[in-house]
């Protein structure tokens, strides 16, 4: 066969020690040595990545503190608010909780039209406050609220620290922008496509947009320096 003939000719033409005869050719066809790949810890070791890790930990601490607070308020729903409340019957067996004059006016109209009733409710609220405060302290809710507040302040500080960083590589720029966007939408979506029709939901949406705008202004202010 042609293949066998060609093989025999090659074996007859080329010496057996071809590789040793042409060492330079051997070096050229050898597989190139690859540089050792950098580990994630080496590639992501810098001030920006450290700031991102701090922000992630701060978010986890906030979630943990909120879960602990929510657990206590679910166990003691009547103690979730700092102010005591008084249940007042408004008719047909329906009762409303009154904590302040705004609640009263929403249920009965202007307080000036019912001065006697409002004075009675106000006195009941003042009388209930010491016991309400003592019950809240016993439940541990104030401590949980303070822990949640500290976690939120720490998260804000961690985000401010991230804003001050200067990304150098394309990967750092992407990570920087990604965490900025996450912070802007931490409370929920803010895109125009999610504009709600309900009045209460729209107010919440506006608050989220306002918070996102504050975040954007902080970042843009840093970049403009």
C-alpha cells in the first residue's frame, strides 16, 4: 500500500536517532510551560476586594439582627411599637388601636370635636406607658432594636468605605458597579417598569428611588473629586 511504502521510505531515509541529532527541533515542538494560575485569594487581594468583603459581612449582620428582632416582635406583637396603644370600640364590635392623636383623628375625626374622649384616651395612654416600657425591656426588644441599628450603621460605614475605593482593573470595575447597584436596590426594584398603581406601594417605590438617588449622588460625588 502507499502508506506502508511511505512509512518504509521514511524509516529508511531518517536515522533512528533523529531527535538526538536535532535537539533544537525537539525544544521547538515541546509543550510550552504554563505560568502557575493565581488563586482567588491572590487575584482578589486588595483594598477594593477587602471593602467588598466588609460590605458583605455587614449585610449578613444586618439580616441576622433583623431576624432576631422580627422573631421577638412576632412573639410580642403588642410590644413591637415603642408607644402603648388603647383599644377603642368604634361601632358594630369593631375596635381600633389608638397610639397617638393621629390615630384618634383618623378614627373619630378632629380631636377638637371630641375633646372629652381624646382627653380620656390620652390619660389612658400615659397611664399605660410605664408598664409598656417595662414589658418591652423584659422581652428584649429594645436590645434587639439597638443591635439592629448598630448593624445598619456598620453597613452604611462599610458602603461608604467601598465608595472611596478606586477600581483599577476591568474585573474590579465590574465588581464595584455590581455592588453599587445592589446597594441602590437593597430595598426593592427602582426601575420605571415597576412603577406601581397602588398609592401606598407608589409611596414606598418613591422612597426606594429617593434612597437610590442618595446612593448615586454619593458615588458620583466621589468620582467627581
